[in-house]
């Protein structure tokens, strides 16, 4: 019988456990969390909050809309505790999508991250690791704390609007509500934004500008824009939901990125994460949200941006399904191409959608100029002198009048897209709705209202597509699909044209419709519409000058620096003192006859400045270098050519006859001039800034 090994003693086990613990702590202390490795996690966290922002925004609109439509009903429910509304509220809360698995998964992750941050020893780069772990964990904990109350609020909010749609309510709404509610909403929004002019805009262009300019967005403005836009849309103003959500998500992402210490490039990617996840949560379209972030916000498709943007879209969609809802915005319909000839019809629809988006951009600019007092006429001048609340209230009143002509003006109007998709709307209604929605949206936003342009363009595209499909199907009933198919494709075409994002328009409508067979018409229409609108916008936009054009059209007098030349008999010591104290180490020199001769530069003293015996012997004319003289009217291109030819960095400029000064042009001043031109910091008087549409943000 073999001898059995002696049992491991308790002290040996303790020693092994201590060694394992020590090795683990040492491993934890070697953890590094550079920006690129934290970026996907930060993107997912930003996606959580974008989904929460989408839920808050949707509920704000619902509450304001419910207050506008159901004041009497709400008062009756409050007076009767046992009313049917309370029973409906209980049913909604019981059937809400609570997703308790989120807290089951999230809570251990948060506690583990906080424990790990506590275990890591302080000091050196480990402090940054501890700070980032603690911040990300607290952000996730905050998202969980906000999610479940927001789900309950969403369930209760659905009670207010349960069983009734916007078209049904508007059909029985008194005429004075049409006029009163948008006016009050505009007044409230104008008062809210009066002291914060930086919050004006449509949301999306501001985010694109921030990404292009490597700028940060103030986080507090994101919430302010959500509240203002909810007031505009909830009270009947014609605006979209996507712009404020994009801005709010990007503003939160900017705050998180700056707190985590990200670089400018990482911050731009995180801004795109916030914008894309906001779109994904609002429309329940994660793929479209990710494509939107890469195509429109970043305008690039690189592998390093995929993981944070996709994780953000997934997180935003998961949260949005609980706080916004899982219902599809468009009914799932099985439309498809009837024949190959129908491609020609979709080409025509793409052209119309491109023209529609271009007209929308131009009309929006005109509305902004009109209400801002920059339009010809007394009425525009009078409006420009009014305060923002008064202008926005007047814009709301105009929208209310237009809503009496076409109810699609009221709010986002997405219910009418489904009606157009199933062919319930007449040709007259479709054409009228497209035109009136176009004018009403321009007035609402141009007068000072808050909201986006993305979804109004989609509704206009659906109305245009439905009208176009009605006409086409009337003349070619056997070779074309019903008008509803054209309404859905027109919606995508208008989105693609306004944003110059054909992929976004395709994927958005593909996900919303859930119909693979409609992808070919979408590809044709979205590509043509975005290309046409891009061409029309670029055709009217002033062409930026190239460096060569700018140099050949700018005279030397625009950049030369006037100064007194050095006399020819100035001794070496005072000459060196004067040259070394100049901005560019160069001075013009006169000859013995008092005429401009050449220049003296600091590098000409490198071989003689140590020999003090030369100080009383040499004068300026001895060390000066003869160079060509420039005329004030010489263009910069010729001046740079002469500098290269003479291998110098400065040239003197002939002064006025009998004058005591001359000019000096340096290569440094030309370089600064070109840089200021590239960054748009020119000294010319700026033109009035429009709240541009995203299609006008140049690459």
C-alpha cells in the first residue's frame, strides 16, 4: 500500500490564497484604460441616456398634447378615483415592458466596477483608471434609476391617448383650439429661448458643425432644447422630433467625453454615438441610427468608429423600446415592384423629392430672413423689431390657421403617413398636405419655434409620393403598384434629399416598413433625390476660392506691414538691436541716396555678432541684401514667386513718393492669411447666419 500524500495544511491554503490575492491586486494595478479602449463602453452608456432622452421627450410631447386635447377628460378622471381611467392606468402599468433583466445584469456590473475602482491603488496613471471606472459605473447606475420611473410614466401617458389618434381628435377639435394652442406654445417657447440664443436651430446642423469643428456642446442646452421642442410639437407647431433628440444625445455625449478626458477625435465619435442612438431609440431603428451617425454626422465609414456607434445604437434601442414603445411607426405592408418599367416612375419620384427638399431649404431660409427683419418690406422690418416670444407666437398662430386647412400641420403628423401608405387619402388632400406642411414648417421654425426638419420632410415626401403614385397608377394600373408604395418610397427619398444621406434614407424606411421587396425602389429614389438636392444646393452656394485663386486676386497692400526703413549709415550695434526686436527679424534698408535698397535679416548677423571690433566699422548698407522691390498692387502669388526665387522670407514694398515709411511683406503673414481663410475667420463682414438644413453642411 502506497503512502498517501499528506493533506494540505490550513496555513498552506491561506498562503496560497494570499499569493493569489496579491497577484490579482498587482494585475488590477497594471490595468490601463486609454481613450480608444473606453470609447465603446462610453458609447454604450451614451446610448442608454439617449434612449432615456427619447423617452422623456416623447412623454413630454404626450403630456402637452394630452393637456391640449383632453383637459375636461383629465379633470373628470381626477374627480372620480374609481374611474375607468384609473383601471386603464393599472392595466398599462401591469402590461408595461419593465425588462427587469436590465437591473439583474446591470447592478452586478456596476458594483464590480466600483469595487475594482476601490481595489486599485492610487497614484500615477492609476488615478485616471479609478476615475473612469467610477464615473462609468455611476452613469450606468443613474440610467437604471431613471429607466423604471420613465417606463411607468410612459405607461400612464398612454392612458391619456389610448384609443384615440390625432386625426380623430383633430376632426372634433373646436376652431379656437387650432388658433390658441399653437400661439400659446410659440409664446412659451420664445420666452424660454429668449435668453439663450445659442439653443436656436434645428439640432442636427449644430451637431454636424460641432463634429467638423472639434467643438463641444453644452450639456444643459440639450435639455432646454428638448423642453422647447416638446412645447412646439405638443401644442400643434409643425416640427420634427429627431433634431432635439440628436442634439440632446450629442450634448450629453459631449459632457461625458470631456469628463472622461477624451481627445478631440474620440469626442467627435462620441458625439456621433449620442446622435445615432437618439435616432435609433426614437424610430426603433438601430441599423438606421448607426448608419445615420456614420454617414451624416461623421461622414466616414471606418472600422474604429463601428463598435462605439453600433453599441450606442443597440443600447439606445433597448432603452427606447421600454420608454418610447415598440410599435412600428409605419404599418407593415407587403408592397413590391410590379414590373421593371416601374423603375422609371421611381426615378421621376426621386427627382420630385430632390426638388421638394431644395424648395424646403430655400423656403426655410426665406422664413428666417422674413421674421428676422432681413427681408424687403415694412412687415419684415416690423417683425424684426419684435421680441422672440412675439415672433414665435405669431408663427404659431399662422401654423394654427394652416392646420385648419390641412390637419397634417399639427405636430409631427405621422398618423397621416400610415393613411397615405394604405391609400386612404385623396389626391387633393395629398397635394394640399404637401404644400401646406412645407409652408407651415418653414413658418414655425423660421419664426423662432424649436424642432427638427427631418421628420417634416419625411411627411412631405410621403404626401408627394402618394400623390405621384395616385397619378401614375391611374394611367398605368397594370404595370405600377398602388399609391401607398410610392408614399413610403417618397418618405425615404425626401429624408435622403434633405440630409444628403441616401444610405440613411434607405435603411430608415427599410427598417420602418419591414419590407425587403421595397429596397430596390428605395435605392433608386433615395440616390437620385439626394444627388439632385446636393447639386442644387452646391450650385447656389458660393464656391470657395483655392489658395492659388486667393493669392492671385489679393494685392500686397492688403497684408503688408508699414514701418520706417533703416537708414544706410546706421551702425551695426543699434541695427542688431532693432532687427532682433522686430516681429519677423527683418527690416527694409535705404541706400546712400535715401531710396529703398533691400532688407537686413537676423540670420545675417550669425557670423559677425561675436566680433565687437566690427561694431563701429560696419553700417546697414554693408550687411543689407539687395532684393526686388514690390509694388503695393502686386498680387501675393507674384510676391511669393519672388521670395522663392531670392530664397528669402520677406520683401520690401515701395512706399508712397516722399513718404517716410515703406511696407514689408513676410511669408509668415501670407501663411496666416491662408490659414484664416481655411478656417473661415476672414475679416470681411459676415452675412446673416441662417439656421441651415443638414444638406448644406459641406464636407
